[in-house]
C-alpha cells in the first residue's frame, strides 16, 4: 500500500467517515490512475500523493459528515472534472446511485475508465453542459443530492445545479473559507429557485492548513421553467 494512504485513513477518522472494506485499495488505484492521466487531461494541479489525498480525496468526503445521504440515494456531481467529489463518495458509499456530469469528452473517457477499473456499479457518466442537461426530463429534478465543487461564483453554480435536485432534495456546494458574502449575495436567487440555505459549515482539511465552507441548500419547491437560463444571464436576478 502507498504509505500516503495512511493519511487518508487518519483523515477519515478525523472527519467521522467510515471507510468500508476494500475502499483503501480502490483509492490506491484511483491515485495511480490520476498520476498517469492527470497531465494530459489537466485533471488536477496536485502533484504529490499527499496533495491529491488531502485536497481531493478527503475534501470530497466532507459532505458525508454534514449531510444525510439516504440509502441508495440518487446523487449527481455537476462539473465533476477528475471525478471529485462524486467518485470518492461512491467508493465510500457504494450503495449510492451516482451520476457524474462533465462537459469535456476527454475527461468523460477517463471517468468511464475509472468506473471500470474500480469495478463500480450504479455509476453513470454523462457528457454534456449543465445548462442543457438541467432542462432535460431525464435529469431535471431527479436527484436526492446534488454536489458541485465548481469554481464559479455561488449564484451561477446554484442556478446550474438546483434544477437537478428533486423536491425535496439537497444541493451541496464546496466553497472557499471566505465565501460567506458570496453565499449571502446568492440568497435571493436561491429562494427564487425553490431553495433554502440551511447550513454553511466551516471545516478544516485534516493534515493541512486549509479549510472549506460546505454549503447546504434544501430544495423545497420546483424551479421555474426558465431556469437554468442562457450563460450570459446565469446567476443574475
């Protein structure tokens, strides 16, 4: 076993997440495949196993200690990139039915490869843009939990992601520690989209000097048919 994976085991204990049997071996495979694929697909800037584990694997697992994921819940990861946070969450909670949504066909190929290599079932990889898929009946308001680590400002991410959440359902955003004003500014749009901000929890990343704001929005009513709007209007009131 890669010694860096001891860091993952310790961090999981720190954040209160139980790793099921076989999970560490799957994370080791994921770590190895990322090292092979990351440069040509720009999957991550993290160059060491320790950085990947802290900044991607552990970070991805934070919502499991904040949000209740029902057994066999339908989970969408919008703009998943290299599979974060959807793949780590699927490894730890294999009962979940996870859909990874990604706009890059090359990254989609990597994600499909990872699903096969890790032997994951109930995992779908979808190629497309959120503003289009969120209007399609197959995906609109179909998911119990929607996740996004997207770097876009909160209003844009909320408008792209809340249409995927069922009623009732949950949207979880990963934001930087100083994103409080940004989240507050998105409040009126969250309400207009049928959501209620229920928590913005500051969490430290074990073994690092970094922290994360995990933002939880509950979907209480359907989004209007006009959402999500065209890219130039996303996130605006």
